[in-house]
C-alpha cells in the first residue's frame, strides 16, 4: 500500500474542513478507482463522484489513467471561475 | 509579413487587474483588432444581493490550463497576442475578476477567439468562486457538469 495526499479545493475543502486528505491505495490503480476509494472513505464526497475529476500532476486524468507513487493528486469539482 | 510570434501573458494575482497594462501588452502592428473581455462582480443575481466574491484556485494547474487554452486558440485563429489574467481572493462589487484579451489581424477572429477563451476558462480552468450575500450566507458556486478537458 502507498499513501497519497489528495488536495481539496472549493466545496470539498469546505465540506471536509481540510485542504487535503490521505488515501492508502495500491500503486498502479486507476484514477477512477482512486475516485471510488475516496468516495467510500469520505462519504461527503460521494455526491460529487460523477461530476468531479482527478487531476494527476496538474492535468485532468481520464479514469483509466494509472496512478503511481509520487504522483500529485487533486480533486476538481465543477469549476466556476470568470 | 505578418508577425508569427504569438506572445502570451497568463497570470493569477491577488491584486486588482491592470486593464491598461493588458491593453499595452496586446498592442502590436500585426493586429487590426483587439478584443478584450472583462468579467466583474455583479451585485444582483435575481433577487439575491451579492456583497463580495472570493476566488480560489489550484494555481499551478490553472496556469497550465490557461496555456493549453491559448495553444488551442492559436491553432484556430491567427493570434498575435493573447492574455488571460484572473484575480484571486476577494473581488469587491464592480471590480474585475477576469480579463481575457486577444489581438488578431481582423475583427471577426478577435471576437471569436476572445469568446472561446472566456467560455472555456469558465468550464475548464480550476478556479472557483464563493459568493457572499447580504443576508450573511456564503456559498461556493457549484456547477452540475464535470470540468471540460482539452484533447490535444
């Protein structure tokens, strides 16, 4: 198992009252599996499962993307800049 | 000979956006048109009165995405200069939160490219706004669609 820090912004940061959360996952799982694992571990995230994306190393990742040790992870809920 | 150099300026800042500096940056003899869009803090949304907007961003990714959007725009339109500037933190009523500008040889592509950049910014760039209302309520503006992504 590898420990990842996942950055939170906006509504998730407010709801979880944290700028990041930790997740223990197997090296080599996919971005989609990371999203599922986060929603299982933090049920407050579950309503966002289908509208948020995982950013990996500062890029939107398709759910098939393989996650490796050292990757920078962040959750991106629907954006509202402008 | 048309200028091929496409200069760009992207930034996130906690201070007021400098419209004059953006205009100066966009000026070039290669362009016959400059389009500049400025988004500002609106007081009324329906019957609700806003007192303040507060923006936050996943900054390194937002800057990368701004560059990606300009890359896309440059492939579609003959852009000599482009800028995307976004303010973070508190933005009081009537002040600018975002400034998008392009300089192109002719007017139609200036409007089109500028519109493209601001429209895509609003659905793709990891920046979020928190709205503060006169009744003391504060909430994050939450869309219903996942962020758009650029296919390169």
